[in-house]
C-alpha cells in the first residue's frame, strides 16, 4: 500500500521505513560510524561522512517527514539546534515576529544569540492575529509560532496565521513540540516549516536531546540541509535510533497523555485551593474553539496557580511531589512538574515573562502515562 494512504497510527510505525538493505533488519541498525569506505574518490554507497548523512539518521528523518505530512525531514542535535538552523536562513536586517509566550530557551536564542547578528525579533500575543499583522513591515521575513505555548497553553490559529504569512510572502515556522503531529499537523494548515524538540513527546522516554525540522518545499529543504551540514549540529546515530523507536508508540502514548491530562486538569479546576488552571480543553479557555478545530485532543501539558500563592509556596508544592518528578523537560512517559519562573523560563527577564502570565506562583505539569489515580493522590498530598 502506498505510504500516502496509510493512516497516522500506521505511519508512526511504517512511514518512510523499509527493512535495512544489508541483512533485512526490521529496525535500522545504529550505524555508529563517522565515515564510509569509497572504492574511488566520490564513489560510495550513498554515504560519505556522518555529518552530511548517516543511515540511522536518514531513517529517522524519513519517519519525521512522513508523520508530519511533509516531504523532507532533518534531525538535529537538539530542538534549539533545529531552531538555530531556521534563523540562519535569514540575513542581517531581517525581522521575525514570534509568540510572546514561548520556551525560555527559544527566547534566549533569539535575543542573546541572533540579535547580535542584526536580526530583529518582535514578540506578541499571536492569539490575536491582528497583533501579528500590525508588526509586519518590509523587513519581516519569518513568523515563528509556538502552539500550544510553553507554559501558558495559549492556542494560536495556524490557518489564520498562514493566510497572513502567504499574503505577505513570509515564511511561517511552527514549533509543534507540545502538540506533536498526533494532535495537529501544521504543514496541512499552511505552515512552511514544522520544528520539534524531539527530546519531548517524539522521543517520549526522557533519554535523548534531539531536534527536528520538516518541510514540503524542495528549495527550502535544500537550504536547510545546507545549513545542517555546514553548521554541523546533527543528531547522532544512537539518538536517531532512540527517537525512531519512540515515534513508533507516539499514538498510544499520546492517547494516554491526553486522557490523564484531562482528568488532572479537571481535578485541579475543582480543587478549592487552586486559583487558575491553564488547559485548552476547558470550554472557558479563551482559545478553546481554535484548539477544538485544529487539534485532535488537548494534550497532557497543564499549568496552574495555587490560590493566594507566591514564589515560596509554589516551590514548596513542587518539592512535596513524589510521583511527579521535579525536573526540566516534558513529554516523557513519566510525569514531571516544573516551576517555569525559576527553571525553564528563568532566562526571560521577570517583567517580560510576567507580561505573558509566567508569574512566580505558576506551576507546570507534564502529565505522564502512569495510573491517573496515583497522580491525583500525589497532587492532593502536595497541595494539602
Ligand atoms: O531542549 P531542546 O531539545 O533543545 O528543545 C528546546 C525547546 C524548543 N521548543 C519547546 C516548545 C520546548 O519546550 C523546548 C525545550 N523545553 C524544555 C526543556 C522545557 O522544559 O520546557
């Protein structure tokens, strides 16, 4: 059956894959090699040097392209390395419009690395597409979207943003880390580039740091491949293997992440000591309609604020958790809790971060796939 006809739950297993050419291995071997023998200069079996290409990484890149409904996948050493490659498409003087509520490391990359090279970044609440339109000028080249946002769980209308991008001939990139292609497929909604921290749900087991890009356009793919090879922040063969293995269970893991996430979000919302819960599945979430339209379910990421809480009290809750692990990162099978103001978003100046809602009392949960009753009991004892 042609690959195009496969449904998502089959693509995660078979998409872009074929048995290894040497011995028919069903899983691609970990080609732990830097180089490949040549019979004469330039005569080889398709691989020359593992920065340029490696068979295990190619297997992952083909899988990524398939599950995101793209044509070309590129795997990097981290999510930030993948983002770095996208920004390197730009020239000094170019401008980027980005979500104002995004992963702290993405903000740091933009402001502290690329601004030095003359690229200007604007940050705005993209839930209002008009806010983006107001910032577009002749220097604008790229719209960088993260949805749902980390950690405020705002949802941005990808179709509306892509229409705006096309009208103004701008590139549009979407960080699809929180949703994964199981929940939303940005290329189908008009985005040019999908980016992942594959460290998270795609890998799914908190055992690698990997990044990914997927595109449909051949010219754009060539430009990104040039940067991947010329800058060199590639994903290694062992990590490629681990992410590829993770992707094969993405659909079953995501189903449970979403189900557990819904139960935890409802539990927190009804809890008398909780002030506010940020989860796009609630009908009173300001972007619920868009989320219901562009996502297949609402995911396992939740942020919340305990009532009358401050920095110290929020920290004391996360310290008391026993089944949830207090840690950076998200998207693994195990539940994690984080305190964005002092952890993932500490690199954003306090006044900037608070403007988008990342206050000192905010707690972020990555709901894993454990028994949900154990997770609820853990939150109950920590909240008190
Ligand atoms: O950590 P790395 O693989 O380089 O990916 C960076 C990144 C990019 N985009 C989003 C939405 C992310 O959440 C991340 C990494 N985030 C965390 C480590 C975190 O705990 O939020």
